[in-house]
C-alpha cells in the first residue's frame, strides 16, 4: 500500500482554528497528510474532529491559521478543491421525497456527469440498495441512508475522502463494505481521513492517527500505538 | 454551468411534484388573500375593478414568501444544501437553478389566481389580455424570485426565517411591485395613454438587475463566513 503514497501533501494545516461564538471548537491545529495516507482522527465528543473535517471540506471558514488542500486554499479555489474531495458526514444530504435512483442521478448530473440508469443500478447494487432503487429515501433506515451517501465517494471519484463516523448506524455487512472500499481507495492512492469513535475498527484502516482533546491536537503517531499510548484500551 | 443549473431545476421540479401539498397550500393562500381583499373593499364593483391589479400582485407577493421559504426548508432537511455545495457545483449555477425553479413555481399560480381575481373583482378580459397578464406575471415572478431566492438562502438556517424573509424582501421589491401593479392594472382596466410599455420596461429592468446582482451575491450568502 505504501507504494501508492507520494510526496504530494494532500492536506496541510498550520495553526488552524475555528471559533463558534466565544467557543473554540478547534485551535492551533498543525497537520500534514500525504497523498495516499489514511489518517484516523480520534477524540471524545466535542474534541473538534467534525470541525476539522468540515474545515478541510471547505464548509467552514477558518477563524485562524492556514489550510491547504493539494496546495490550494479551499476558500479561494473552492471549485478546484471540491473536485478533489468528498465528505461523508453525520448528515446524509438527501431529499426525503426522491428515490435512491433519482438521488444518485441528481448527484451525478450536478457533478457534471450523466450516468445511465443501468450504471446507477450497478452502483446501488454495490451498496445493497439495488432492490430499493425506486423507494423514496425518506423511508430508508439510517444505515441505508449511510450506504447511499457513501456512494458519493465512488460517484465523485475524489482524491481526498473525508469520513465522519463512517461505521455509525451500519450493520456488520455495511461496516465491512466501508472497510473494503477504504482499502480499495488506499490501494488506488487516494487519501482518506476518518473521524471515528470505533477505534479498533478505524485503527485497522488507518496507519496514522491524530488524537484531539477539547479542540487541541494532543497526540499523533501510528494508529497501532495510539490505543496503548493514550490509554484507550477498553 | 447551464447544465448544472438545469439539473437543479429538474431536481426542484421533481421535489415540487412529489410534495404537491406545498403548491396547493400556496395556491389556497393566494385565493384566500384575494377573497379577503374583496371583502375588505366591499361590493363596490368600480373600486374593486380599479384595485384588482394591485390585489392580484399583492396576492402573488404574499404567496411568494411562503413558496420561497419552503424551497430552502427542503434544502436544509438532512443538510441537502451542504451535499450540493460539496459537489463541484458553481454556487452561481445553484442560484440560477433555484431561482428559475422558484420563478416557475410562482408562474404556476397565475392560471389559478388570475381567473379567481377576475371573478371576485368583476373584471372582464379577452384572450389578448390574458396573454399580456401571464407575460407580466412571469416578469413579476422573476423579479420576486431573484431577491427572494437570495434572502431565502440567507435566512434558511435561522429559526425566524418566516418573519425575516418578508421583512427583508418586501422593501427591496417595491420597484417590482410598482411596475407589476401599474402594468397589470393597465391590462385589466384599459390603457388609453399607452403607458403599459414603460411600466413593463421598468418591471423587466428590475428583474434583470436583480437576477444579475443576486447571482453575484449568492455564493457569499450560501457559503459560511465568506
């Protein structure tokens, strides 16, 4: 897997911080992620993991510090940056009234591509939603919504994949599917940043880990070392 | 960009079709508004006919705030708008797509509200008048949708959107309101001095200005902290 890594820096943050009102959600974050790496963001609730992912995705504007995505400033080069990344977050970005097929078709059209119905069926089959393609997503379970949203990582073909709690709401088969896809992305030289509370599972996917506490990055190193060094063994 | 804007229109029209109760509610609101205006004026058919144009445009304006705020409420559901912004979609394309679908939505009110207004206010209109009226309705809908879409996007994350949207929108659309009221009134009551062209021009000019200006401002409104 390491042969797909390059010296290209996918994400670089220098003193990055984000404040909401008077509360700093993230402060003084220095992070460098190379292309092809998979990095785990760990930390308790409210530690700043989601904020960091949303900053990288360009959904938040930094209050302080610098952020570069493949050498570009996401605030200035929004479209170019967004072409190279995708975020699968807590929210599913779905319209309850659309069917699974229509949802994927809409994403494809907006992303500039135009997929045939057969191609979309194929994609939906990959996430075990083929039989539900004509069902409105408002009636989907949380796990089914997660699977559908996860399709965006294939549809948009990004170089940088941001996953916020990818295993939540998913059954064992769904979690294995995510793992397989992430492994495939790593082999393909894509960069993956995963924020998760499911440390044993996520640590296996990511070779590097960063631990956040109250908005501060307090530890970084090998994922395998994190559980032991941070005293996180359950 | 045009292709992406069209994709937004298709998506919005499909959502409108699936949530037909929304357009029915807005239509009923428009009809009730027209009815209330006619009750407020009383049975004097001369005054009713003279005020018919104004009431029809006001019904459109009041109905538009309901439709506009609802269009972004759907986008906030499960943060669908963020899903759109995460795609490599030009926010300007997103704006024009939303704006066009909102204009089409408001234009759908015309075939219902116009005959109702003509009936309530005892106005007779020939086929040419109907065509003129629908054309003017389209311009007014475009003039209202442009700033309406911008403000609906700006206020969509706020709990007080229903209050804020009309407060922000109404003062800004006074020129559209004036142009639409005058030109619609001239169609309904006759235009002996051929003034309709100049009022229509005013209406069209403001629609164009709003479409251009709001398209430039929308990316700053929709993206956090820009």
